[in-house]
């Protein structure tokens, strides 16, 4: 092998996916590559060049991709040594959608388009790399709308990374009998804002932060000689090292904490993360918005914050945050908004402090119950309560319904339209005692009428929104056992779910509705959502999110992990397509108009690659339904 090939092999061995090539395929590639030089500012590829004819691998230098929007050029991506482009254009047989320009002197390896396609067939590694670039392609389209987030891919990786990869230093610890003054001196010397209190086995007992100094020491007038155990916050929040960064972010947002501990399976401390560690990676205002939601003094403030939530969601879309994470963030912030609104309205109506107030739980259903909310979502909520001594269910409802109506109307002001089907807490049918909910669910399961099956598809996704959460948990466990033990009802649910087939045609690629569109929610997501609900009931899984239902049910239903992950990938692709549709449609809409966003897309308007992936996603929906049909002999 020539010297030039040897040096090139060294280069390719350091960059994916070429580092995983078989030796023969590496040689095949190297024999067909040409080395080209581009001076700073020179255009490498542009839409006006027509159908892409070359595959570029950057050997040295920096390449920027930009798009023309409103007469100005916005950077959408930066490519560095070892990165390649334009995979999507070559796969789809089209021109690039961005202008790629040398940001400095650049050397590129170039491969003719014909050789690119030949390599796809020759090397499974290369084909897998190119055809699994969905996330990267979406990042580019999202970044085009928000140029300031050019480093989205890195930030997304940080959100997805396990906590073990984010830990930067050993946690500072002390024993529970350590004097407070000694703790403060140590914190000052080491320039840290927190101290973890651990036992002899290094298991955390509590945490002390500088914020605790004011509320737990200075204001109560305590001596600095007291043991740290007396002023620490006990039972600190902890997650395993394998938990994703976004899980820690959401936990902080929900609970209002600024630190989360990382503990091993045996409970020993391995690290601590602060909000700065997490949110400096994302540069978004999640913590600020969540804090403002908790402190909102009136509905008018929540109206403003609801717009901030949607603006943040659009920013995160622009950053390329993945669909699963994005819908979780949106749902979490919407939860906080609704919970604070409930607190304000209960206080304003005089319900707070009553025995009934201490014995009720507000429920959310539908996409909210599944943590799958997008930029537009209406209300699906209800109330469950236990009866205080001497009070009847009707008397409790008489007190709750006016408050629930105020809450529903206030939610509508905050951008959550009233449910057209009146599935809201202000409807007497959905403001029920625990025993009444049991009666309703029992009737639905026993009868299995079309109306009951329709209600089941909505109400079976309930979870606690605020109040006595144990009521929702207790009802969930009871309902799971009730449905699991009734095979006839599950059979009816499966038959009903199979009536909604994925829109794949026999002659044409897609089956379109009367508007010549595909409803991504009804025809794309619903087959996965409905099947996951049935699978979870059959397997006794109490989770409400579609992805968790699929994953947790797989083993009990003997579904291979690879097959389930393919279902989930397809579900998330359709969800991201839907989110992108909302994002693009909402760019020039008012808040009122955003609330009326639809889920209809024209597949002909998609590029060839997206259309092909959408088709494959619908095929996966068919496979999910085939499993459902097999299980229930339909």
C-alpha cells in the first residue's frame, strides 16, 4: 500500500463511520477518493448547482452550511474535520438545500455520487450510518430557523447523556455530627455551594446549601456550633448514574430543587449535579420558567408564562431537542402551570384549607396524561376525591364544580382550549368520588360498548396533576388489575384499535384523506398509542407514556427488544414530524391561532428521504397492529 494510503487510513481510523469499515472496504474507498482544496469563502456545494454529484469528507478546515431566509444568510450547521456532507441530498437524489462554504482554507476528500451509492451497497456499516441520520437531518432543518443554536447537536447529546458522563468532580461530604461552622469553612475553602451529609457507608443523609444558610440558620438565630444534621435538608433527591441528564433537569423543574445527587445501586454517593451543571449545557430558561410558575401570584402572570413555555418549546425545537425529551419538557412545564393555577383558584374560591380540599386529586388525561403534549393541546382533566366525614358525593360536587369551572376557564385563557367533548373537571360526569370512579370504570370494562371503548382510550391514560397523588396511584393500580383480568374487554379494545389502520396504500405510497393530507396524530401516532395502552393493561404495567408502556410490556409479551425499539423509533419519527409541522406553522401565528394548529401534512411536500422514512414508520405501525391482532386472534 502506498504511503498516501497509509496516511489516509490513519485519518479515517479516527472518524466514524469509517473507523468501523472492513479493511477491504477502506481500501475500496481510498482508491476512489480525490483530494480537493477550497479557499476561504469559496462555495463547495449550493442549491443552484443542481442534483448533488459528490460526497465530501472534511480532511482539514471548517465548512459552514447556510440558507437564505428573508434576504439574509443564516448559518444552520458547522462541519469540522472528519464530518461529511450532503448525505440527505445524495440519498434523495436532489440538490442541497443549504449553501456549503469554506469558512477557512479547507481540504476535502471527494467521492463521486455513483461511487457513493456503490459504497452504500458494498458496506453495511456505511449504509447504516447514512440511513440512520434522521436526527442529524432534523437538526439541520431546525437550526435553519434559529441560527443562534448552531451547536444543537452537542447540546442534545448533553441532554441525552447519562449523569455519569456529566459529573466533573468528587462531591464534598461530611459526617452528620460535623459542626456547621466547620462545614461553612470547608465550603468557602473549596468554593462549593453545597455539602452532602453522609453516613459511615457513604450513603447520603441530607444536603446543606448556601440557600439553607439564610432560612435554616440565620433567620431562626441558630448557633454555628450546631451539628450539620440539625440544619441540613434531609432525604435529598437522588438518581442513578445511568439516568439521562434530561431526567435530572425535569426532576429539578418539578420539585424546585437546585441540586440532585447521583447514587449507585447500593445507595452510596458517587456525585452531585447542580442546575448550573445541567442548564449551562442547554442555555435555555427551563429553571427560570419553572421557578416563575411556582411563584406566580395571579392568572394574568400565568397567561404570560404560558406564552414563555411555548416560546421555550420552539427554541428547544430549533436546538434539535429530540421528540421524546421535548414532549416531556412541555408536559412538565404545563403541569407546573396547571398546578399553580389550581392552587390560586382554590384559594380564591375559599376551597383551600377545607377538609374536601385535603381529600381530592386533580387528574390529567389524553396526551397530557401520557407526557406527550406538543405546542397545541386542549384540556382533558377530571377530579377524584374521597368524602370527608358527614359529606355526600353530591355535596362535594356542589362545592367543587364552580371551582373546576373557574380552573377550566383560566386554563383556556392560558392557551389550553376547552375540550370540545367536555372532558373536563367542570363536567359533573368527571368530578367523582373514588368509589364513583370505580363504578364508572367497572361499567366500561364490563359492557365494552363503543362509547365505553372511546372513553377508555382517553380516561385510561390518567395521572395525577395536583393534590393527593396517592388517590390517582391507588385508582391506577385498581384499574390495571380490573382490566387485566377481563380478557373480553381487552379483546374489544384491540378490535377497536385495529379499525384505525396506518395510511399505507397498495398502489400508491400513502392513503390520503379528503383534504389530500395525512393526519399524523390520528393515523400515525394513534396506532402506537392504542396498542401500547392495551399491551400495558395486559402486562400489568402502570406507566402512562406510550414509550414506557411499550418498553415495560415487551418482556411480559415476549417481544424482542430490537423490535420494540424499532416501534419506538417509528413513533418518535412521526412525533418529530408533527412537532416540526407545528413549529413551521406557528412561526407567523398569534397565540389564538396556535391553539388551533392541525396535524395534517401533505406527504408530497416532504423530501424523498423523509417520505421514505415516514413510509417505514407506518410499516412499523402495521407490525405493532399485527402483534395486537395475533395476541387477540383478530
